[in-house]
């Protein structure tokens, strides 16, 4: 490996995590500002309940992006491209838009944006894994695993499709009552499940590599 390639491969994870941490901190700050500026959140009514479920899903989504990104950066080394440095900005833009349209009037659009964040997160993770597979330093992890094919992403495809369908249903029907609450709870469940999968995969991969 030439010196420039080695330097880029070794230094990029810390650069990536620094950049992403700034973006995520701004997203959390924007979410906190929304909470402080929205008076109805502190009233005991149906609208505030729906709004808090939506806020919880937003926070889980932001944390999940960080978990997926940081775990890959700590586990793998890959030769970065310009796109690797650009992706966090796209993720951040979607997160800012997600926070900006929080509220009972735009739940349909919000669910569609959440689906976009979800899809981009998995696409970036797959992109990273493809590049990491090419590096000998990651051979211990990839030698027992074949490259992913479309059917390996069935769960993610179903989850994103479900979120888009839910968003379109709310958007077209204009229903922001019981149906909206149900769909938001399902969105929280999907995010929670992805959080569990990410945590399980991290523990599994670390334990597996420690035995080699």
C-alpha cells in the first residue's frame, strides 16, 4: 500500500466520525429547539401525544444513524472516496428536514422523509461494506461471508416501503388521529428493531473477530 493510500485509510474514520458528530449534534440541537418552542407539547391532549411519539421516533432515527456509521468506522478500514465525505451532509439535510416538519399537520410527509433517511442509512452502510471488502485488513470478517444480494435486503425494502405507504396514506387521507398514532407507533417499532439489529450485529462481529 502506498503512503497516500495508507494515510487516507487510517485517518478517514476519525475524520468521518468528527464530521458526523457535528451534523448529529446540530440535528439534536434543532430537535431540542423545536421542543422548547412548541407550547402544545406540554398540554395533556391527543395532539401532544402524537407529537411526542413523532419526536421519539425522530430521536431514535438520529441515534440509529450515528450507531450504524460509528460502528462501521470502528470495525472496518476502507479507502475513502469523495462521496464518503459528502454522505453525512445528505444525511444531515434529511434529518434537519425531518425535524423542521414535525407536527400533526405534516405527518404523511414526515413519514416519507423518515423512509428516505432509513433507506439512505442502509444504502450508505452497504456502500461502506462493499469498499471494506476490498481491503485485506478486513479479511477476517468477510472471508466467511458472500457479497450481499438483493434478497439480503428484503427486511429493509419492506420497512422502507411500509413507511412510504403509511406516509402516503396519511398524506392523502388527511387523517391525523388514531390512524396517525398507530402508524407512528409502528414507525417507532421499526426503528427500535433496527436499533436492536445494529447492536446485535456489533456484538456478534466483535466477539467473532476476538476468537480468531
